C-alpha cells in the first residue's frame, strides 16, 4: 500500500496488464524508502512482454481509435501535421516548425464531405457511442481561467478526435534534430547488451503464407489452433516431409511464426501453392491428429537489401511495411534460438532448461532469455538485444509429492494409514487452492480390454469423497448402465490398485453435471508449467534474491547465452546468412551533474558515496504544513502510548506544528467499515484535515481509502502497527505533509525554465489482468503540476472500457481531464511537457493524433491561444541493460552505472530523438534505464535541456530522500491509477462485458463514480501518495 509506514510503493505497481508474475520480480535499480524501504525501479525481467514478440493477426494487432464522424477536429498549430501516412516505430522524417495562427474551431463537416479522420498504420477501430463520455463542465472560479460558453458550445468535451492539418504529414516519433545529441556531463564508457548483426552478401529470404487445419481422432480442432499445437505441427511437418522442406537433402531450414507465415533461406521446391496431409502424435496426448498444411509463395527478397531499407528508414520496401520486415527478422532469430537446442519455448517465452534452481513449495526456476531485434546506430544498423532473468515453474513430480512440498502431511503409500487417509475440511480447502488450475498429466498402461491412455487435464476442484465412495454411471457397449466407484473402475479397466482410496479426487471438468474424476496418486505435475502470480511471500523473496544479480554478473550471463545460441553449428542462422557480433556494444555515455537539493533554507550535496541520498530527517521541510485537526484510530493494532508524542516531536523538527488529536479511538477490525462510518460521520467536521489509521494487517487498506477518498472526502494515512515508532516518523510525516498541500524538498531546476511559466503533465493507463480485460475497466490517470517548483500535482482519473476485450491504450477523456488540470494551474503555461508512459512503439502516432490533439484543444479553448508542447514517451518496459566497461567505475554493491548516466549515441535509434537514462542509485540487482522518446518538441529544446529537466524531475519524489528511476509526474500518474484501483476494491464490478452499449455506458458511469473523489475533498494535496 502506498502509505504504510516506511515509504510504501515507490516502484511501479505490480500487477494488472503489465505484470507477469513471479518470474519477473527480480529488482532493477533500487532506491531506499520508496517502496517498502526500496525503490524496486521495475522488475528485472526486462519488461518486454515477449521474447521476439510474435506477430499478431489482423484481429489481434492494436487498433487505432477513429474519431466520431459527426465531430470535426480542432485545427491545431500548423507546425504539426498528422494527415497522410503515419510514422513508423523506428524513425520519422523531420517536422519543420512554422509560425502558426491561433487555432480555430472547425464546424462539423457536411454530409458527404471528405472525412477528416487520420488513417493509421494499425487499421481502424470504431469508437462506440458509450465511449463518447461527456463530463460535467469545470466549475468556474473568480480567480481561475475558464472556458467561454461559445468555446464550450463549439468543441465537445471528448478527446477522441483526430488532429487534422494541411501542412503535410506528421511522423512519430520526430527525427533527431541537429542538436539532438547531448554534450553535458562526465564521459564514461559503458557496455550495453546490444550485439551488431548483419546478413552475408547474397542471402535471400523467401516468404510463404501458411494455412493449418487439424482434427483429433476425426473430430475437427477449432480454429485458430493453439500456438503450442501450431509449433508441434510445424516441427512434425518438417520431420515427416524432408523431400518438400529439405529440398531433397539440401539442408534447407525454415522459420515459422504464429501469424501463419513461413520464411526460408532458399525457395521451396514447388511453384505457387502446395498442400500436404499427414498424421502425427503430440506428447502427453493419446489422440491421433490428422493435419493439413498449405503453403503459398508471397515474395522473396535479398536480406542485405531489406536490412539496408530499415537502416535508411524506408517506410516501404517491395510492398513490405516496417512491421512486415521486423516480423521476418524476429521469426528467423527466434527459430535460430530454438534450433540451437539450448532453449525451449514455453508460451511465448524462451527458457534454458539446463539452468535450474530449486525453490520452496515444490517450485523451481529456469533461466529466461529475452531477445529482440532493434534498429540501431551500430555499424550495420541492426542490433540483437539480449537479457536474462528467471522464471518460476512447478517442479515435475507426483501431485502428492507436490502437496508434501506445500506442507501436507500425507503418509507414504506403504504406510498402513494410507488406505484410510483423507484431508480434513480445512486441509481439503487449502489443497484445492494449491491445485486449482494446475495442469496434470496421467498415463494408463494397456490391458487386454483397454488401450494405453495418456492425457493432460486442468484441475478444477476436488471431490467431496474419496475413490471408494465416489460413484458415477458407466455405459459399456452391449451392457446396461450401471453405477461404479472410481476405485472399482481403475481396478477393472486399468488394473490399478489405488493406495489412497479415501483421499479426495481431482475434478477436471468445467461442467459440474459431467464431472471427470482422477485419483491424485496417478497424476503428475505437467512439465514446463509456469506458476503465474500464485506465489507466497517466501517464494517471492527467494526469486528476488536469485534475480538481483549485480550488473557485471547479469551481463556475463547474457554474454554466455549469446555464445551458446550463436554457435557455429546453428543451422538456421547459418542457412539465412546471419552474422552476430561476438561482443556487446561498448559506447560513450555521460554522467550528468547532480542537481542541488534544498530543504527549507539548507542545501544538501548528493553523491554516490552516500547512496545518492541526502539525510534531512532533522531539518525543516521546504514547505511544512501544520496538522491541527486530526483523528487517530487504532484498528486491531496494539496501542502505543508514545505514538502521539513521537509524531509531535518529529513534526516539530520538520517544521510541522502538530496538535493533539481531536479523538483517539480503538475499534475492532470486525465490521470495520460500519464501525468507522458510525463514528466518523458523527465526529467529522469541515475542518478535519486527516485521519491516522494504525492497522494490524494490510487487508483493510483498500476499504479505508475508498471510504476516506470517495465516501467521506477526508485524507487518510495508513500505518502498519510495527511501523508506528520513532524510527519511521520522518518518513510518515513526509507523506502527510504533501497530502496536506506542502512540499518536502526542492531540486534545482534547469535554468532555461526558471523564467518561464512551465507545466509538467504525466499520464499512464493501467489495465486489468488479461482474463478480466472485457469485464473490468482500464484506469487512465493524468497528473499536472500546479506550482512553479514542479513539486505539487493534481490528479484526474477516468475509467475506460475495453470493448470486446480489445485493449485501449489511448486516453479517451484526456481533453476534459487536462482542462481541469489547466484550471488548477491557475495561469496559462508558456511551456508544457507531456510525459507519457505505457505505450508501445506502434502507438506513437496515435498519441500525437489523439492525446496531443486533446491537449491542444483544451489549452486553446481555455486560454484562446496556441500551446507549446513537448511530448515525451518514457518507459522501462524494454530489455536494454548496461554496465560500466570498467567494473571499478560501478557504484554500490551491485556495481551499477552511476546515477545520471545518459546514453544517446551509437546504440540508440538512428532517426528518432531518444536516449536512455539511469537516474537512480541501484542498490540491488541491475539498474534498468528509462528509455525516453521525443515524439514532438514545439519548444525547440536541445538534448541537453530535455535530459537535464528529466533528470532533475527524478529528484523531486516526495516520499523519499533520493532520486528515483522516472520523472515524478510519471510516478505520480502510476500512484494515482493504482489508488483508483484500490477505490474499486476486490468486490463485484458493474458488468462492462455486455454487448449492449447502453448497459456498458451505465456500468462505466457507475465505475467512474467509484473512482471520483468526494466533493468534500478540497483542492490541494497529493492524496495518492
């Protein structure tokens, strides 16, 4: 939770769409006192969602948002254009700024006139009517700028409108300008996990489309086929058809992907289309598959020429888009990895089965390999990026042994007690929780009356009774139906004598009317089965310790994987003529100077010798706020009589005048919400500033925040009982101070913005887990600075519907949200910096087309002039890692690169304006740099200026006294989004999965009410920290 004692959640929230379970929980760079004492700076799995992300079908690819046909977009500044072709993920043509008039609101186009919507490379996506949400107008204030009625009438409050200009196409991201390389800082050589790659002269790539159809024992297998089955089919296809695939022994290799494409280094021995039928078996499945494979030639091309087209940023090459060419490369390299026999494929990830480590609770880890092909500034314009981590798997063993590893006291089979052993009611409950959704396999040997049988099943639950007491109806050929016990069935049909006849059975059917019972003792845990998010704290801690390798060790492991995968005997890479550099790229980086930190009237020098932190727990805060009207409530935690005295004494040291609490209550956690509402409603006063809750456990956190933020409009500070002591008081009061509207410390800002009115905006969208994408909302959070020091931020939250389960990343209601932030800012900013997290390369154009356009409309409507916006995407969801070339230059026990290390040459993009920066001090594990991509810069700043600003913003984080890994507006947007998720709680959500647009709209309105702060919640103060 975000405010539980020592620091709370400083790193990115764990779950939602971005989390991938325990296998990715190794910590990157750390910063003390951000999250449970440390800044986890992102999990150290690299963050790429896949290894060589598999290509998507047309239905799966991210779809752009189309504007409403009845709403014409505002004409934005002529310095920008988004009409015509959209940019690509790796580069863009420069956009030359031109003097622009004040934007005018255009009228809705007449029927039949040309559409002003902007085509996108990803294809269309219709926006349902229920997405055109109209929020109430912003309340007017005498001291705040407001939009005129005429402007409100002309421009509907929706951001789902495209930006339309006549000055030419806008490419995203922008091209690196002449001053787009930084020069400031101390030079340092770093090694980066990028390997230069190229194709040999004369290498060819032949592209075929693929159609697959299959039936099992004569029953058609539904399309689309499972990815694992596709790979089994293609592997068996190659083995069973050597005259076709191998070309009569020519040693031909093929690469195939899950988008039904096949690539070969030589032309397959047929013209046009070829269909092949064959029969195959699948491991762990006793069924016989009849398969039809159809190949059709699409095109062929020279590999080196294709690579050169990417290096020169050609949007089209022989009719292939950038995405087509990258997909071909990813497919070839992924197949090359698999052909090395060194790695295996599990889902969409690659693992090294020879590198295993035992974990508690019947689990083990397997080394995980991340890889991707990137455009690069290295010699040949392409780079292979490699990284390693660990994945957690169930150990292959008997289900009974797995339960023993989880603590179950199950007697051995030879023990006389085995015949009568059964789980108690509590034991059965926990066993069912441990086994639910686990995949198990079982085999039965052939008997005179039965064939051998092998199958894989998913555990759905447990039976009430054991095999000797559980009966089911059996219908045998030529025999009348009869009731038989599970024990009798396995004895008579498979000659299996069950040793645990009283033990509950596994139930493996989703239909309760037709259960499938399996004795636990014959079931094995399926191999290569990841555990997902089902891990105890003990396992998580073991994983963190295992993954948190120092930077030199992590990079050495990566180099080891490169040597194993790119061996001379790798047939696929050799066949395609691929050459991979022997060593990681060594590039010139710079270490930026640390900004001066001021707290009150005292300045602090920050250095790596002190962990890049400043000790200011005994100094007056920059802007302390007094706490005069507050309540203290103990919820199940043991009351500490010294708590109030310690709080007042520490507050006095920090400059906060803290009075005695109005009330001090001890409440029973049972029926806690009813007790709280009964007491607080009676004692609540309009001047009540804050309520302290000291809790025994974290489970009350969400309910407290929902009640305080949404229901009552009262700020709250939750503390775990073990942290209610003098040692944690300074950290606690830092969060209290900013919730009351104060500020804690002030980093020195770059000189180029000190004389300007500047506003910084951060935005992020958090998504529910994949299975809940259709029925639960995504939450968009936008925060904007409200003061000249860029320390105080206001947050706006909106829920979004992922119609049909299609992920929507664009923020729909951004115009209304940003309008409210502009009003809170009180005066028109001269410069706006928009930091956006959570978007992939394919969505850069959409960010400009829709979100940038929404900010332009909001600003122009409110201030009647044109804004100057710098739009930057910042993300840590990548697999680039770095270390000092000279390990002795590394800092801390993990020997990470120093804070302030920035790299923008050599391995960065050739065409795009980007850089990598490590702004935090890595305490544990290998620091993960943040990747900054400038989509648009209307302020015409240099790389040095943008890098200096981004680095300074990393020092403004209110909850700790050290720099963090991202600019604070991005962090604060994360916190606000996850606080909104807390407001929704764990209960039932209104149904967003309905096909009825009206019901979806009503459900969305209900959810937005749940995440909207109470009207009693006064402006000012960052409640989400």
